[in-house]
C-alpha cells in the first residue's frame, strides 16, 4: 500500500524541515527509495552527500577503543550512542584496528587487585558475594582472586560478612 502525499507536504518535509529520505519514509510508512523517486519526479534535487543530515564523523580510535574495549560497550550500545547503525560501528572498529569481541555474553573485566583485597580480605565478602556484586558467577570471582594472587581462605571458614552479630541491647 502506497500512501499518497502531496507535493507540498513532501517539499515541506525535505526542504523546510531538512529531513532525509529515510526519515520521511519512516513517517509516511514507505521505503526511502520510494521517497527519493518522488523527489526526482517532482524535480526536487537531492542534497549532496556531505550536506545530508545525520552524517557523523567517527569517534577517534582512542575513544572507540576506550568505549568498546575498556568500558565494554557492545556494538549496539555504541551505535545508539553515536546515532548510527551497527554496520557503521563495525566498520569503525575495523578501520581503527580494534578486534571485535566474540558474540555472546559480554566479558566482565576483573576489578583491580586492591579492590579484590578490599572486598575479600578487609570486608570479608565471599566469592559468591563478590560475583553477585559484579554480576558474574562465583567461579569467575574465584578466578579473579587467584589471578590477582589474593590468599584464599580455607573452604567453609565463615567470613565477616556471614558472621552473625551479637544482638543489640
């Protein structure tokens, strides 16, 4: 079904509101190809590529690396942040020489050794509690502690976090 749109309305959307064909198409429930055909039929010249609204310069490689690698944002999250499609972000990553993560569950970067010592030793949290705090499994928290060479408590030893407190008087 093709929606009828007046030439005046099409001119208003494209020339006055400066919408791109894709935005007009979305509003009218047609394809952007149809909108471009209507514009040509009405002899409305398409704006040259550099002047089209919505074109964005890619973020710097350093910013992209920080957000994707260090902050752990997904391609979809980056696309939403920069107002572009996921294929554009994949191209940016490739151009910046940043390897893509494997699809699936996003990897959680381990907290610093100091943070792990604070949580496990000073606060007495269990590996299960550390895992819950970071949204990872108990096994992942245990792997972090071992990798950071934090001395582990013997299994079954109560932690400060689990030790019952005497009743208040």
